[in-house]
């Protein structure tokens, strides 16, 4: 992705770990905190243009989950979170990489796919991607056509390699560390690209804390880039 200098997230990074959450769309929309009115007017207008109900639910859930993550990190209610989007290629707004106005060092990202959603908030450039674990990804020739830098990051699992490439692309840094894993309960494959350490929280946990106005605590599972295995969530 070109024109990095125009990207609002390209300024100095913020401090602290990133927060990542993946969920089923139903997990988000069934939560008491799921209120489409927390979205901006332009987001609701775009949402209304999505004709397929299941896809519209996915888009709504992804945007809500992103706000919950930002609310948790910033310690403010979701309806006080402003999210914008910027396209460095056409310099347009309302599409492209999302960002937080006034928070140039804090990156955000979201993803949705067939009943699954993911969101991430963290210092610097952040990218997240999610797919169903039964998805058959495009062949390697298609992968390299869309993500040429993937040639420098060969992987044995085609689906994990695909979500990793997507996460790096969304972060805007093809050389940035990335980690992928399978979430068995949700039948999902996810990847996160972030230079900092990161934490995984479930959507239900984020929703409960918002509903109870609980103060953000540090009782989270922190995953370092050097760590191995599958990310775990603490309820």
C-alpha cells in the first residue's frame, strides 16, 4: 500500500500492548452492548446499503467489536469512540484503513467473514484477519499476485499463510511480525500483525465489562512475539 506519509496511523507509536478479540457474529449481536446507534452516521448509511442480511450482520458486528476494543483500551464508553477510514491511494474517506482521530500512534483493524468477526487495537500499525477454518484459500499464484511480499514468508498451511498476508496488508507493513492460529470452538483461523505484544479477550468479556462499567484491569493473557502455541483467553 502506497503513500504511507498520508496514513493517519503512521505517526509515532503509542505505548502498551495491543488488544485483540475474535468472535462469532452472533456472540457480538446477542450481547446487551450491541447497539448500532454507537456507530457514526456514515457507518449506518453504508451498513444500510448492504443487501445480504448475513453480511450486514457481519459488518455491524465487526464495527461494534472494534469499538468495544477501543473503549477498553481508552477507558471510555463505545459511543464516545470515533472511528474514521482513509484511503491513501485515492485520498478518499469512508473506506480504506480505519483510524482513530487524534490518536495517531494507535492503530486499529477489523475483519469479518461468514459469521465470524475480529478486531484489534494497538500501538503502531495493526492488522487483523479472520476466516472460517473450512475455507479453501486461493492457490499460491493468486496469493502472490495479491500479496507479493508473501513470497518472503513461506508457510506450509495455505489458509494460515493467507490470513497472515491479509493481516500484514491491513497493517500496511509487509515485514511486520505476524502470528496466526486456529480457534477450534469458533471454527476460525485468525492472524494478527503487530510489532508490540498483544492480548486476546473474548467478545463476551468485553461486553460484560462495558455493561457493568467496570474499570479496565490488567488480568489478561499477554502473548509475546517470541511465544508459541495457541492464544488463550481468560474469562
